[in-house]
């Protein structure tokens, strides 16, 4: 194992190749803050999960699952959520980084 910044990298081998995997952040303090930030963004916009899901053209459970941490978002999905809620991805990230301090 190698400690790098705040994440632990695990080494494993597959077919003779050495690979490194970063420890999952799903239960970290940072991930919890991210979920709180996403929920607060939606609430500040005055939008319910149902309303957001309709604007995103997805099922309401999609919003519920990412807000509870059951599902993770990719960057494109996060950008779409930000756009629908009237904030740029950069503003979202800047706000999130501010909350982490």
C-alpha cells in the first residue's frame, strides 16, 4: 500500500500487470458533504425531487438515489443537474470546495 495525500492506493496484479486502485470515497466525510451540497442546491432552487426528475427526464428514484448516496453521478450527469438548477458546474465545484474548508 502507498499513502498518497488522503487516499490509500492498493496494489494488485492481473495477468502479470501491476494495477493500483484508489480507496473508495463513498463513506468519506467529503462524499457526505457532496451529497449535502447537491440537496441544498436543489432546495435553494425551490425544486422537489419529482420536479427535478421531470426536468432531467429521468425517474424520481434517480434523484433520490444520488441524494442518499445509493448511486454515484458521473460528470455529465452532474453538469446536467447544475444546468437545470441554474448554476454552472464551476460554481457548483467552487461552492463545494468552499464547504470543505
